[in-house]
C-alpha cells in the first residue's frame, strides 16, 4: 500500500504519462475560457493556477477585482500561480489572483460538496500553493476543494484618502476581502464544471484565513455565496479592525494609517506628494510598498463592512449559515517566547496595566501572574484569548442566536511534543491529512477523524454521523464543545470568565470611542 506521503508527493510533482481515465470531462468550460488539469492518484484531478480575476496591477492596484481576462484555446492548469506580494516567497507577484481545484467527480453532474480554503499568515504572508494545504486528501474523500490567493499587505488592506476620493463608493482598503468575494463568485459560476455543487459551498480558513471567514460572515457582499463556514483560530485583535476615517479606540483610522505610510515612503524616496498623488503611489514598485512601515487591518467603510463586525454580529445582521469554529488550547505558544517575556511580576503588572488603561482593570485577575513561575503561562494565555479565543467565541455566540446549527472544537494535540499544549497552526496538517510519513498512528487517526468531521459538516451542515464520536451543539449558555486530541472528549465553558472579561474590556473601549 502506498504511504500518505507518497500519495501527496505524487499529487505535487508527478504527471501521469499513461492514458488516463479523467475524473471530469476535459477541457472544463469556464466563463472566461477552457482549462485542462493534471490527473493524480485514485482518480483525483488537480487544476492549478486558474485566474479568477484580472491582474490587479497598474491602474487596477488598490481597486476592487475585475473579471478575468478571457483567453483562447485550452489553458493547461498544471502550475500554481505566484504567491501575492509578501516579505519572502519562492515566486511572488502583484499578478497573483489565482485559485486551484482538486476534484474526483466522475462528471459535471456529480454535485459534490465544495470547500473553499483561505490561507492564513497575518494577511501578510502565505499562499494557496503551500504543501500543507494540498487538496488531495479532501478530494479523495469526495469534496471539490478550492484554494485561493488574495492580495495581502498594503496591496490588500491599505486605505488612503486619495484612494477613497477616486472610488465611486468613497471607500478604500479591504481589497483582500473583495478578492475573497470575487473568488466565491467564480466558484458560483464555474464549479459545476468540476462536478461541484454551487449551492453547497463551505468557506474555511485558519488564523488570518479565519479572520477572512469572520469578514465574510459580516459583509453583505458575500450573502448567498457560501452556505456553511468553518473558522480555525479566528484572528481578530484590538488593532486589526479599524474605522475608515476615525480613531476607533485602539488605533488610527485606516485612511490615516495609509496616509502616514505613503507619505513616509515618498519622502524617503525624495518623491513629491503634490500634484498627481495617485500616480506617484501607483508608480511605486512592489518592493517599495513591501518596504513601507504598514500594518494590515479591516476597515469599517460603510460598504464591505457597513458597521464594525462586532456591531454586525451583536445585532444579528450577519450572514446566517451553519458554523463550525474553534481554537487550539495553546495558540500563544507560537507568539510568546520564554526568553522575551516579562522577567518579574512587577514588570508585567506595570506594563499590562498601562496597556489596558481605565477599562482593563477587570483583566488583571485573569492575566497577571500570581508567582514568577507563572509569568510565561499567563502571557501565553493572554495571547491565546485576546487574539483567537475571544473572536472565536464572538462568532459562535452570534450564530447560536440564529436558527443555524453551531459547533465548537478545542484542539489539544501537539505533534512535536505531546506533553505540551497545541500551538497556533498545529491543527492544519491534521485537517488536510498532510502529516509527515513518520507521524505516530494516533496522529494519523486524529487527522482522519478531523477531515471526516470537516467533510461531514461541509456535506450536511453537521459534523455528526454514524461511526464518528458524537459532537454536541454549541449554545451561548452551555458553550459545549468537542475536545479533539489523543482522546476525544466533550467540554463546556472554555475559559469563560477570562473571555467575559475581555469582552467587557473591548466593549468599554470601543464604546468610549463611539461616544
């Protein structure tokens, strides 16, 4: 029997030279041209590097995505498109709006469930071509798996007064989220050609990809484009959601962030911001923009996000679909280094109280260590809760107030050291069944179970079916969840008091900013 690693290597690098029995009739007719793919093992075919939008370059930099440029003949979709611009990648380009499709459909009439993967990386790095996200395992189990690129960094998230002024909607920023919407529109219009059901589309993503799921749940532009959602480690912090034009209580407006970044870069290069400012901005090279000091954020702009996502979820005006969401129990282990945190209780108390200000007094009981040996753990917990567990619970609670079915997980397995908690991103290779060949049997079993749960949810809107451990529904009162690790268990009220304190803090701070 071939190993899982062998199958995945074949999926990535081997093109069969024999006469194949194609999984779907080729070429596949799309709205803007025809494509052919590459046959892999077990009847799975992959189509790599399909454009879902026009290259966002030149005058299209910092504009909503335009439809793909039509092509003649059959496009051989055998190579991943370049990654979007970031600090480091083997191949990257501003021309990066490509997606990939894995399918095992026997024909375009199969109506298989569709899952659309949005990668993480802090809206600053990552690509759909990452081997961790190989879609073979999902396709082999009967899903049409789509993975997408999207603009990141300043290309995907920079707002600016001049950009807003040229926009017919008087907005700027959120281009990466608009790329997600364009990709979902492409799926709606084209996925049936790959044997997928356009009326059964599940979006899923991790970290910044989870934050993108958060955004797609909030934006009215995505209404009806997906039918279920999975969010892994939803990444929403005090500073990565801003208002387009005003200070929101934690940070400058999105336009002010962009204005400062561009002004500093033009000054550094000796270029004038007078006259044709937009021309000067678009004349900057991709490398120039990547060297700017700029931090990504969503922008509450009145269009993509009519209100802050927190308000949208609180009032129940979000997109209502079945939701599966969860976190790893040690997310902060990736971000908090033992030798780079506080060394004394007094130092932690002074800095944290200064950071939290008048509204953060309630956080002290939960996130200030009681003894020196607890300093590192308290910082890991604070990072885990503030960046991931709190926004994860925000969308779970909001959706649980609707008619949709809701499910939460807590992932606890650490492949590198089973005695430790699971750090950020640890679940990814389990979900995609891309664990190393040397992984213990227990981990391969967890991976098989998680992919079954994810696929069952994508198929029917619930992870439950005969043969799988029962997964409880989530509601705001009990907050029950599935604990996924070496043992499969059920829990309730994960870090409830801590998350309540964080909710109070964010509500008080944002509330003060709005008054």
